[in-house]
C-alpha cells in the first residue's frame, strides 16, 4: 500500500485525487492492524465513524489541514472517546474536546484515536502502564515516554502527526527514540485545558511530525491565548513563528566533562557528527558551564514540584492506590513529604538558576544537546526503573522549569540501526529561531524521518 509522508505529499495526493480522505483512513487502519504491536493505541474510533467523518471532509470545503490524520495522547480530551491517562480505573468520558483538538478538527484534520503513554505522564521510558508499546525500530529497546504512542504512531506512518504532552521531556524523548520531530514550544503558547495535568504550571501540549515544517504548521493551528487557562501566555496569538533562513548563529554545548552518554559510544559519536553539521551550516560552537541546567532539572523530580503533580490525582490515589503502576505509585507516595518552607526554598533556588541561565544566553542563539544520552533496553529499565528514567531526563528535565523552548530533531541512525535525536533549546518566545535552525539541520541532514518502508 502506498504511504504519503509529509503534509505536502498528502495534499498533492488529495488534490490529484490519487487518494480520498476515506482511502487514507482505510490505509491507516490497515497499517495499524498490520503493526506487530497492538498497544500503540489505547482507543481507536470505530471504523464507521471515521469513514463518515472522512466522507464529510471530502464533501466539504478544503481547510488548512484537510484530510490529514492524527492521534492524541490519552491524557488529552477528545469528545466521544475515553480519557484514561493509561490508568483504566481512572477513565472518564469528556463531553468536549480540548481546545487543541477542536482547533485541529476545525482545520480539517481527522482524529483516529487515543495513543499510549506512561501512566499519568509520569515517566520518560514508555514502560509505566498496563500495556506498554514497543519502540518503532526495536522491540528490545524502550520507546521513550511519556508520549510513547505519539512518537511510535508518527514513526510508523499510522498518522501524519500526533499530539503529546511535555513537562520534563515527554514530548522530546519519544521523538528522539523513534526518529521523528518533537516540538516543545514555549510554555503557555498552547492551551492545556482539557488535559490530565502533570505540572499544570509547566505542561505543554505539543506536536509530533516527520518534519519541522509540519510540526510548526500544527503549532500554528493550535497556539493562541486562552482566557480560560490560567497559564496561557498573552503573546501566544501575536508571536510570529515564521523565520527567515539563518546563515550565521552561535550554538552552545556543555563542557566535555559535563556530557554523559552512559557508556554509549555510538550515541556520543552521533552527537559529535550532529555538532559538525551545525558548524557546516554556519554555526559557531561555544562551550558553557552546564551545571545550572542540571541543577534545575533535579528540582523537577526531586523537589516539591512532585507535590504539584499529586494535586491532580490526590483524591483518586487515596481511594484507589492499587490502580496505579508500581513506579507511578512510588512517585506519588513521596509527594506529601515537602513542606511549604521547602517549596519556597526550591522556588527561590530556581529563580537564581534562571538568572544564571539568562546571563549565559546572551552569548549564544541555541543550546545543542543530545535529546537522550543513550537508548536503554527494556530489560535494563525493568531492573532499574527509577535511575534509568532519571538518566533519560538529563538533557530535558530543565527546559520547562527554566522557561525555554526546544525541538528534538532526527540526527540519523546509528550503525546499530537505532535513532539518535539532536535537541536544540532556546529562550522562551524564541520558538521561530529554534524551529528554523532545526528545519535547516533536518534539510542538511537529508535522511528521512520515521521508518523507511
């Protein structure tokens, strides 16, 4: 069966009537059924309902995202579909979709269903749920989390794009481990209403796609100021996200002693190849002290922000602790140990770190990092679920806490066939610059994203 990859290819196929919206839905459902893992999706809409919606698209006027198919992480509400956050006992039936989903459907995109995830979005491994899914490239390796299904579904060409969420890397780690783009925009550019929160002050509903341009188009569709969301940014509607090609730029890297690949020489080599490509693109390399970023990252999972996570599930947790994955339950059991004094102490420490980082950022345009330092095996994560999850967040935990934006962009397959993702990070509201540089990197790299059939 033919597979159109990328928004422009889909649009051309639809315009030339080589395929219809119904035909695209049928092909997607065939790919989903043929995939060797049945756990990418936690809920698929009935075929009859999908075909009816596709027929309505064909009969109606073309819209900006006409005929594009997408999936939604199962902590984001879609009317008519259950929201479980990968915890079946928590399931509820939302009457209305989240604003992001409403905007995508209004633009002509069609939602196939709800995608797998780490339970309550607590994890970066993709293994913390009752039925975890596999990595798109290797059944022996983790898919990354918490938006595991979102990364895999895009990589396997089941959908044209997907929505995930990102609090400490959940929208970037699965992108890197499945060879797709994960765009983590500035906090507050997209309303996070209609989602099961992790840290509501930090959460981002974010797009996955095969290219930076496609991810940006999704972001353009779903961004905007939401007066009903306390944490929505007033700049969300006015921020210009289109940026001209960048010929000269400065990219920062950590000191060599602060880089960690956890013994993975292939990942380390791939990172240095990516840095060399940035230099060929016109980038000037700048070395920085990475310690403020690492200190901020430690606050997310080892500081009082755990208490904010607990707020969302507190009542359900106290009624039904047995409904939780063992590691997730262990996380929430620690939430009450922080005092108000410790919370303010951590908040003040974070403000000091933000000041250090802002001073550093005067000397460069983007920070260029591995998205993850290695690709862990499933059996290794089962043996050390907390420590290896923490290793996965080394380069991602700090981004939202420090009010930064980031893109995880494919940077090639390693000699062993596993993907490597480069992460570009910039200050808040510099989304246009970071996406433009990531797009230029992806074009210079020249290799296809996702799986190649």
